[in-house]
């Protein structure tokens, strides 16, 4: 899987992923951006939350749970840390709310899915277990 980024100026990039071209990534003005699109950390949270949620939806569908009003809220907690007080993402809280038509089976299905679905999201697994980043410059 390969993504390309084209620098646009200030803190803005346009990303290309598969056949999706020109996805804008930018920072807010407070971080020297033009506020023309979500920031890298916001895209990271979007990806993490949607990966976890889609894994849960897959499990719910596999268990024939007739769900509706599905909503996901991802809260990224940022804090200044270390001797240089650099801004760091220190916690991600993913809150998922939904309803199941058969409320009596909801608890059983939710417990079954909760025990397995998060492991199926490659993003959450990478965050929990860590993933190495190899940086190559001008190679």
C-alpha cells in the first residue's frame, strides 16, 4: 500500500491513495497552516475510529444483529510532554453507540463482538503493539 504526498506550501499537502487524488491535509492557522483540510493527527483519528467501527460492524452483521443509529466519536487527547514540552497524542478514546432492534440480545452480541472485533482492526493493533517507522531521506 503506497500513499504519495505533494507539498502545496505552508503546512499543506495533497495526498493520493489508490484512485483518490488531491486529498487535502493541512494544519490549523495556529500551527502555521491554511486550515483547508483535516490535520495529519485528525486523519489518524479518523482512520483509527473508522477501522475499529467497521470491524465491529462486520461482527454485528456476522451475528445478524439488526442495528441502527450507529455513531462513533473519536477523542484524541493531546498534551505537552517531556523537557521540550512537545505536543503528543497521549490517548485515544473511541466511543461507539448504537441500538439493536432486539434489545434482549444486545448485551450477548455486544460482549461476543467486543472480545474479538478490536483485534481485527490493523490500525488499533499497530497502535497498541507499536509499529516501526523507517525514515529514508533523499535516497
